[in-house]
C-alpha cells in the first residue's frame, strides 16, 4: 500500500514539474524586441536588441535614400520616391536616444493614408513604449490630417530602458488588388514620408 | 567467446585505422600547420564557446548580432569540460580525444546492436565498412554526433533487451545531447506499447504496467526540460534554442513542399546536394519502416521533415547520412556485398573520406 502511495506521489510530482515547464514555455519573460523578432516574427531586423542611436530633432526620412532603414525593424514596404508604405498591422520603429530626456516629446508624423472611393476610412493607433498616444481615424476628403503632432509624456519616453519603440497599428488593411484597383497585393496602411521626435519644454 | 573477442579486437583495430586516416590526411594536407586546430570548423566554434565561456546571455554572434549558442545542447560541452578538468588538455584536444575515444565504444555498441539482427559475420562486415563511411568524419571532429549516436545505439540495445529504464536513462542523456534526441520517445512508444500489451495479457496487472509506462514516459524528458528551465532563467525564454534559429536563417513555419519547390526553383549545387541527402534519408526511413522497425523509421524521418519546415536545408547531408535509418540500411545492405564489390566500395569510400577531410579542414560550406 505504502509502495503504491509513493508511486502516486512521485507521479504527481512529475506531472507538476511538467506543468511548471509548460508554463515556462508559454510565458517567456523577454524584451519586447526579442519577442517581436524571435518569437512573434513580426520584425525583420534584430539590430542587436537595441534601437539605433537617435538625436531628438533628427528627421527619420522614409523617402528613397532616406535614413529610415536605420530605425525601422519591420512592417514597412520598400522605400519609394516620396515615402514608404506600411504593409502590416503593426509597424515597428526602434530608437535609442543618447540620454534620458526631462522634457515631453512631440512626435511629428507626416503620412498619407491609403484611401479611395472603395476604402474611405483608415483607423490607426500610434503606440509609444506600449502606451497608445494617439488614435487617428483618417477619412477620405478630410483636410489637414496628413501632418500629425502627437504629444508624448516624458515618463512614457523614459520607460523602456533607454529605447523608444514607436508602433503604428493599422486596422482593417486592404490591398489595391482586393479593391480591384491594381495588381498590387500589399495590404497598405499609411504612406509615411517622415517622422521626427522633438523635445518640448514643459 | 574467443572468436567474439577476436572480432571485437579486429573491429577496434579497423576503427582506430579509420580514425588515423582522418588525422593523417588532415596533417598531410595542412603540412602540420595549425594541426589539429583546423579540425575545428563551423559549429565546433559554438561548442568551444560553451566549453570556454558557458551559454550566452543575449544573442551576439554574426554581423547582425542575432545568434547565440543556445541550440547546442549541454551534455557534450559538459563532458568536454570534465575532461579538461581531469587532463592537461585544451578544449579542442579534449573534444578530439573524447570523440575519437567514444567512437570506438560506438563501433562496439553498433556491432552488438546489429549482431542479433543480421548475424555475426554480416554484422562484422557491415560495421567494419561503416568505419570508413565518409560521414563518420563528424564522429571524430568536435561535434556532438559521436556521443549522440553512441547513446542512441546503447538505448536501442537496451530496448531490444527490454531493459526499459536503462533505455530511458540513455534517452534522457540523448535529449540533452542534440535537439533531435527528444524524439527518442517515438522509439520508446513503438517498442514499449506492444511489450505493455503482452505483459498485461500475461500478468493481468493492468494498473501496475500502465503506471510503469507512465513513469517511463514522464521521466524521459526531465533532463531536456531542465535545460529549458536553465534557458528560461538565463534568457527568459525556455524555448530559446528553437527561437534563436531565426538568427541562423531558419524561420519555422514554411511548408516542406514549398521548401522543396523553392530549392528546385533556385537550384544551387549545395541545396541540390542537400536535397539528394534528404531523399536518401526519407527513402532509407521508408525502407526501415517497411522492415517493421516503425519507431526507428519515424524517429529518423521527423528531424528531416522538421528541418524542411524551417525553409533552410543547411546541414541536411549530416542529419540525413548520419540518421539511424541510413546507418542501419548501410550496414544491412553493405554486409551482403560480394568480396569484389565490398572491396571496391571500400576503396571508393576511403577516397571520398579523404576528400571530406580535405573539404572539412578547408571549411567548405557544404560540410556544415
């Protein structure tokens, strides 16, 4: 009887151990960038796990020959003459400012949404260090929506161990091919021309 | 018994001779320069990094800084570190000594495994020829193949003798030697389940037998999981050894058919060589399954298919030609050759063997 009980206890311990390991498998405790690159696969560049060096006030240029490839880790199509299309639900920009800032930041984004008669609205969220800082609902024909100025609190800017992760989440993407407009099968979000982060005194 | 002993001694002499071919060839081609260090190529560097500095905290290698030594399982580096502690040797010499020493053990175990299956004479002929099988070069250089195959055939030998706990113990060690080792559970299932039914039918004590089986199956992955837990503590990712594959250009999720088609669409000598190796591996596994060694066949084929799922076939020749099914097929079929063909084949193999050594020490990429 005792022997049998020991058997069951040991079996229970083994099951508990396996369960614990399963939990470890299911809940990795890694940086956002590690998760996006190695586990989720949503970014294409590892960039040594850090953002590229960035000075507040520098322009991130998405036009042909611009410097955006230094900072963009995924979600964008190739650079074109006047900008770059986002082509997945999430796009990722990783920046590493030289020092922590004591100021709030203005994020300037110059971008044109993919809108036409068959696709009249495009909703996006701008996320900085996992905090949604702006929700934008682009509407066909609306004026003044191409330049966005988004104020970001310095607590948010300094919250990610020296990295600034800018994500743009675009919902309900469609491709020109799906709309019957062209052979282009990329699901287009916004056509970004430039992004800049600039310190703003309080 | 005396004849058996003589065969063991003869096999050991042949095995030593085959290893001498590697070292002499390497020495002559290198003109003694950087010998034996030029035997450390490709993944050997990763093993050395583990032996000398332990596992990486973060990805850092390659120009992109996106690879780490996590896919290289710990048993081989641990054993080499122990040898380093005992003997006044550096890491490479310790690894060479260990692998070539254990190769001799492997040859004896291999002989003991195939002996009951094909008979004493054929087993001797087959295993003796296998010593010169060109891909056995990987059993002599600082890779984990030598340890892996030794443990694998030892486990199979125990399974055939129904010594399941010993087999599981070897399987546990296998699972921390190479990532494919964890699939040994397939062989365990395939051999234990018929035994289980037989035992139940004879003894009628269902609960005890089922519990015993549950224990075997639940104990088997414990060491593997310990490594996962170690990675979890060190990196935060228990499956880091899989996830890091992305840095090596292996992106999990491609369909095997898509991979094969794309290899044909963009043919290169290396990828076509890997494809041929893949087909040899698959066909030999089918042959093994047809010969009622179902578990062994599936065990051999699974890592090949999983490699295809990553879209990257680098290293396929090594995985395939040193798979269990190819080794068994080789020994079974080669041992049946007439003296003329046997000798001719041996001559050809020794030539390819010498070429492989040359390719290896010069870091040819298709030897990865």
